[in-house]
């Protein structure tokens, strides 16, 4: 396995997803990554913000290097979470990849207006879903230089 960082520490990924099937598929796709990574999963918008801010039961959570964010979430939706991340001076540099089933042009525009780093539509087909996650991994973990803290 290739380590991303010179010190050998893994890339920290936060997956914000309420659909257990999509969580399973995403974890499966990232399991065979060429980049050493740790994936944390939260299932709603409130948990995502608590995780990112290291609050309550997430007090010892790692700071993610990248967030994979669904839009259709309970409690706080993905746009609300994105808005909070990008307006927080301590979090705004964390890249946020929108990974959602929505193909709605309004959702796409809204998330880019709130500074999403990219918008990816989840395919329904299993093999295509795996390909999309692998493409995200290849670009964001192998090509892009991510900020440290």
C-alpha cells in the first residue's frame, strides 16, 4: 500500500451517508485503495458537524482530509452541512465532494455556490457506482495535494 503522507499516516476520509447500502458500496470501493486511508462514517448532518468539530462522542475523532457528503440526509441536509463547513474558519479548507443521487441543476448550482469542491452523481448500477468511487479516490487521493490541517 502506498502512503499518502511522508510520515506514513493514513488519509482520513469522512463519509456522510444515511443509506447503509451506499455506505457498504463506498467502503468496498475504497477498501482496495492504493492510498492508505481510514474511513469514518456518520449517518446524518448533525453527526457530521459534531464529528468535524470534535464534539460530544466525537471528541477524539480524527480531522478528515476530505469529506464525501450526501445531500439527502436526516436532521441537517447536505447543503446545510456544506454551508456550515465552508463558513467555519477551522473547517473551510477541507475538500468536500458531494456524492449524491440528485441530478437536479438547482442542487448542483447551490452546492457550488456554497463552495463544494466537486459534485458527483451516484449511479444506480453497482459496477458504475464502484467506478465512480474509484475515480474520486484516484483524483482526490492520488493526484490532488490535500492541505494539512
